[in-house]
C-alpha cells in the first residue's frame, strides 16, 4: 500500500501498479484520470468492485487536493505494518465508506486487546465529511441526547466537536469516526 499525501497523476498511478502496489491512498485524483484508468465513467451510487489492478482510496475527493495532515500522519505512522484496504463506497441508504484497517498489537498489561469500539464517545477522533468541516479532524467533546433543529428545519442528532481549538455543533451524520 502506498500512502500519497497529495494528488497523484494517472501516469504515476500506472507506475505504482507496474511495481506491484495493491492499494494507493491519495488526497485527490482527477476524475478524467479515473475515466482513463477504468475505460468508462464511474457511477456515483456504488463503487469498489472495479477490476483495475489495485484499490484506490481518495481521502479528500476529486481534484488536486492534499490529504489532511492529521490523516497523513495517522496513516504513515503505521508504515511497514500489515493493513487491509477496502475501497467500497455506497452513497445511498446504508452508506459505505472506504476503510483502512491496521491491526494493532495489544501492549502487555494494557487491556487494549479486549477493547471494543463503542461508537462515538467523548474524546473520540472524528473527521468531517461535509462542509464546513470537510476533511478536518476533530475530537468529540459533547454528545447531547436530544434532537436539535438545523437551519433546514430538520431535527437531527448532533455532537459537540472541537476542531483546531474551536467548539462547534455538528450533525452526527456529517462526521465519520476515526478508530485508532
């Protein structure tokens, strides 16, 4: 797996496939290059079953975008470890997002080996997946149980997050949990 902290061109992606890369994780990728790679336009509903010789994961989206610095540090901090990558994406109901799983060894006496994710908790690391926090990494500082009305008049569950030292109220559906 290759972690590229920024945009990767189609030419470079072909070189990575030629030297045996099985997965490439990039900040951004040009949709014209994706069309050339696949030979057809990709639909937006479900992806991840294309036979292109590798798994391509875009952390930020289409275009010449760098990967969020904290995401890059998190991923490169596990260099040399075994990892599993799924590029499956589904935008419809039952949303699926690409995943990168790096099994971690439990430290002796830490009890980490028994730890199970309980979902969002105070202190959980999150990443914004919609504007105005798209791509930003934050920490959950509050989980109000009651629904809150948005500007759109929808009533949704929210969380209180801290992004770069500033507190914000964000719909829970607008973030993804970073399990590390």
